[in-house]
C-alpha cells in the first residue's frame, strides 16, 4: 500500500478552508493509503510565542480530525515534535540546498516584494527545508496538495535529488504530488482566500452563536435596494454552493433576483446550512476536546507507529553522509 503524508500547522481551531482543503480530503485517503498525518508545531513556532496556546492548538486539531472521521487504527496522527529527527534531516538537506532555491519560495518572495524580507525570522525563510524533511523522512509516496502548494513538492523533490546526487545513491524517495483539482479555493470573509494570516476566518466547529456572527461579517457588494443581487460575484453564494444541492442553489439564485431578498437573508441561509452540516461534528469535537487522555493516546500511538519508518530513513541518510561510526 502506498503511503500518503500531510501536515497541518497548530494554530488554533481549524477553519473552513482547513476542513475543505485539507482535513476532509486527508480523511478520505485513509481508505486507500497508509496515511501519516502530523500537527506541525515546529512550523507554527515561526509565529506562535505562547506555549499554552501551542498545546491547546494541537489538542484542537487532533479533536477536529477525530470528530471528522479520522480512524487512528488506519491512519497515524502525531505531533511533529515527537519525531525530533525531522530537524536533523532538515539540517542535512540544508547542507545540499542552495540559497537561490529558498529565495524562490513564495513566502520569501512575497515578503521581499513587500519590502519586509529583512524582518523575517530564519524559520520563515527556511521553512521549505523543514517541509521537505517532513515529507522525506516518512518515505512518502504521495503528498496531497492544492494548486497553490505544488511549489512545495517541487522544492522537496529538488532537495531529495540534490542529496541523492551529492552522496551517490537513492537514499531519499522522491514523492509524487497528488493534485486536488476538485478542491476549490475557499473564500474568506473579505473574498480573499481564507487564511489565518488574513484573519478572515469562519470556524465551523465553534459555537452556533459565534458561527453566525462570523457568517454575518462576510463582505458583500453595495447594491441599491431596487436592484437584484449579483450571485455570480457574491462571497456568500460561493460558500453556500459548498453545502447545498444543485436544486437549492437554483432556488437561491432565484431569491437573489427578488426585490425583497437581501444579503442578510442569504447570510442567514448560509449559516443554517453550515450549522446543520457541522452540528454532529461539533458535538463529537466538544466531547473529544474535554477528553485529554484520549487525544494524548492517539498522538502517542501515532508517533510510535511511524517511528520504524523514521529509523530506516535516518539510518540510510546518516550512513550516506558518514555520520556516526559506520
């Protein structure tokens, strides 16, 4: 069975974009792949400075995956920090990766274009190397990515080739991208891609009152009361489509043409759809979040499950580079 690898940063309760873009597709893969999933605490450290928040975020993400259907008997779910060897492999990859490669990374280029590159910490600059180590240390066959994440896999494959060529062997497996073209970009409250960096989030597992408040903040176009609403460019309708049938969408489009129908009505309809969809997951999530022992057991068992693979990979790369007695 081929192995699939995915990670998610420990930055609080997962938002709607996390669910649709990563969590739900990842859980679907556990049926056909040996699935390894980790909470990326090392990556979160580029911005997170509160240790209590870091630990709580890890528990939130673990509870969310379990609530949405992750089966710990079929998929390994673990903390990134439980596998400290990943930082060792990141250093080995750093020693065969040119600066020019890292300077082409999207995050660094965006910061440079904005004139703030000198304010980045080294973790942000070098995150592609750690990300490559995350993938390569588990002998991953496939890595699910969206269109905007393909560069991560290209850089990972490049680093693996450089390492293998430098030390003369097939020490690191080159993973293949599994491009999820069917996963739409989820718009945030302001129409941009939903992201914690933008603060434009909808958190589907939060309490209904808070969820409704978030939905009501979705930015809409100013439209005179006598004119029909434009559903084609509407962020509310774009989200509504993700939780409704084609018949319901046709009815909503008809509503947008009615003179007595406003964006407030559309937002309320969206909230009701989302709340109904996530209510059973929310109940499971809340129960799991209160059960710290179960969450910690899942994380520890996941780490133990992947350890033999990590040991094999690290034995190969240490031998290749001449580390240890040999």
